[in-house]
């Protein structure tokens, strides 16, 4: 008979496996940087991006973006075809119009590169990547895509972007500390 802790232990096992994978990925990236990856000032002036190096699209210069974006798009098309994604899971006509979907797919892309780049724990990394893919596909369909379905793009609506409200930003950045919650404490 299963105890009430089985689900917790299973989730802790998953978290531990992800942490091991991340630690290995950091170690691999550090080794690649030391061996002459990004920032090494190679003689020909070109810097090679290590497999699995994180990508922040908003921080790339135009030249880096012109190189990485087509690579990324080819990978997205490959993964959508390979895993037979439906338009409900990843709308073919508009996935790139959803910033959160691009970020989710970018994380999957760099994780995939890292998982299949080899290393000390090459056996479990691809398996963990498969698990990450399944969770990401569910998140994209459930949270990030809004009402986009069956070949139709529908922009998500909200009253105002959080960063575009000067009064809201001023309130958040005020020097005063927030007031403590003044609800009565439970006496039980």
C-alpha cells in the first residue's frame, strides 16, 4: 500500500535529477569556456557558442541574433516534426509571436544541445531532457498560448503592460518598506 509520501518522494527525486543535470551543464559550460569558447578572444576573431550556452534574445547584438535565430527556428521545426506536435501544442502560424513560448522553446533548445553534447553523465541527460520537453509542451499549451488554436492567432489581452505604468513602478520602487499584513492572527 502506498504511503502519502510517495508523491513527495517522487517529486524530490525529479528535482534532484534536474539539479544533477544542471550542475553537469554548468561544469560543461565552464570547461568549454576555459577551453576557448565564448569570450576567449580566438585568433580569427570569431567566438564559438558552446553547446547548451544560454541564449537571451533581448541581449544579443544583431549579428549574433542573425546567426542564432535561424538555427533556433530550424530546431523548433525539427522538434515539432519529430515529436508530432499538434497546433494546439505549438501553433505553427504564430508560436514566435508569443514571448513566453519563445523563451520556453529557447530553454528547451539549449537544454537539448547540452543533453546531447556528451559529457560525464551522457546517459541520463537525454532522458531528463525528454521529461523537460513533456512538461514544457504542457505549459505552452496551458499557459502561454492563450486562445490560439486550430490555425488562428489571437493576441492575449490585458489592461496594460506591467512595465508601462509609471505610477505602478514608482509605487514598487518607493523607499518605504511595505506595510505588514494587518489581518488578525489566528488564536487557534
